[in-house]
C-alpha cells in the first residue's frame, strides 16, 4: 500500500513477533491476491493474531483472555480511526500516481505510511508490553526455541557469485510483486528492472543478523523480569530510534532513499495499460477500507 509500485524491499523497523508487527503485516500489506481478500483477511485477523501469538509463546488461558479482549478493542479503534485514513491516503496516492510519481510525492507517501505505522505501534505498545511482562520463564524459553537459530558461519556468503545470486533472486521477487499490480512485463522491462534493482543496498544477511541480535537481546531482557513500563521504553527506543551495528548502519539508513530512487527510475518504464491496471487495483483497496471502516 506504500505506492503503486508495491513494497520494493521496504525494510520497516518492525521485527518483533508481537501484536504490533503482526498487525502491521496484516493491515498494511499490499501483497494480497485480490481486494476481496483484504476484507476476508481483516475480518479474520484477530483469530490469526491469537494463533500466531500462541505459536510463539504458548499462551496461558488468562493471557488468551487478555489478548482476545484487547484485540477486540484495538480492532474497533482501528476500524473507526485508521481505516478511513488509509482510504484517504490511497485516494490521494491515486491522484498523484496517474501521471507518474515525483520525488516530492514519494517523500509524502513514505512519510504518510511511517506516520500510520507509528500511530499503530504507539496504540498497541502498552498492551504489547503488558503481555510480555506476563510471560513465565518457560514461555520465554519457548519463544527462544521458536525464533533463535543456531549461529552459523557464513562461509562464502560474501563471494561475488553468492552476492550476484542473492541480488538476482531479490530482483525476481520484486518483479513478481510488481506484476501482481501491473500485469506481465515484457522481456525488455524485466531486464531493465532487474538491472535497476541491483542499485539497492544488499542488506539480506545484515538484516538477518541484526534481527537475530535484537531477538537475543529481548530474550535476555525478559529474563530479568522487567516491568511493563520498562518494556515499553525498550520497544519504543528500538522502533522510534533504532541503533544499528556500525558495519550495517549506512546500508539500513540508505534503504528508503535507494528505494525511492528505484521507483523513480522504474516509473517511466510502466506503459499506460499497466498503470491503469494498478490504479484499478488501488481503487479496490480504497473500496475495501471504506467498507471495513463502516462495519
């Protein structure tokens, strides 16, 4: 939903397996197969969230009741307050995207999505922290087994062959996502887009290592039995003002600007028929968000 060029490797600062990250995926994902799927996914999102949280933590009956109660209230808030804003954002985006996107329009789109994500995160943060503070030691161990992978040496991962393969796979994924919106590209378009995507920072291995590090840090922190307010402070710092490893910081911080540059380079390659297909799909999401907000 970020733009008519959907989610080109946009690396959000949301990685925790908690209410916030899961809701963001469900509510802001543009990778659904159809607009009607959006309504179905949203209407069953609370059920999915409960099961995903249980998958990671093995929740108790008391925790399950807490989650259900709070999610009911959160979704009521979200339908009333946020979905109309999503629809309004897409209406404005549609108008801006009709004749292609400018740098200023992209900056506006990215900032608008970030604002909605921060609002959602801030609304969910107290309950997320309260839930995490209720975890028993065995649940923290359970969570660790679910998310922590054994450390392995990445021998050869930085070789030219490995990097080229990784970038080609990323290009294929980007093209697949774009074709969901625009329809099939011709060979020339695919070749040009593939070449352009190589300008994006190669962050896959760095991001995986960073995510693993922060999960380990969270687990150590939870074992110290922090209060919910202390957990809030930690999560807020991670999301609002993240601190990245020195060796990866430049890559992570440059990703948004590199993505914008990529979109501006790809945009002229889109033919009118393809652009109209994407606009039509955008209209479907506008309708979906309006329908959902009125239920």
